C-alpha cells in the first residue's frame, strides 16, 4: 500500500468503518513509514480528544444564557430580552446582563440600589 492510499485510510482508522484488511494494511505500512505513522498517531489522538469532549457535561443554564446573550448582536439585546433573561437567571448570574449595575452598590455610584 502506498502512502497516498494509507493516508486515505488513516482518517477512517479510529472508527469502525475501515475494513479489517485495510486496517491491517495501514498498521503494516506504518511500521516502516514514519510519516504515515505520525499521521496515524495524530488521527488517533484527535479521535480520543473528540470522544473526551463529547463526554463533558452541559454548562449550567445560567452560564449558557449569559454566553448566548454576550454573543448576540446588539440589535437582539433588547430591553424585553434582558427582562426575560433576568427572570430566568438566578441573581448570581444577573451581572452578565448588566455588569455595571452589579458594581454600582459596591462603588456607591448614582443609581445604586
């Protein structure tokens, strides 16, 4: 098997779709070819990282809402949306909607609660 043929199979090697004879051909080729062996090691590491990332827990709803709000275009950040999110978010996460308001009481600024 040539390097080009092996590289075509390396992408599929970490998963279950590569035929057993093709898997064996990849292994045998990588015993003698350092370049393809390096590509195979990288593909296996990437597959493992993807599996590990898929196992991560979902973020808490308040964090998710704050990140989505911060990433939203300015036009979407209306008063109505902020008010709805304030009702959904716990008080500890409300700072994400208005960080300046969270600092006002501590700084003794006008408009502080």
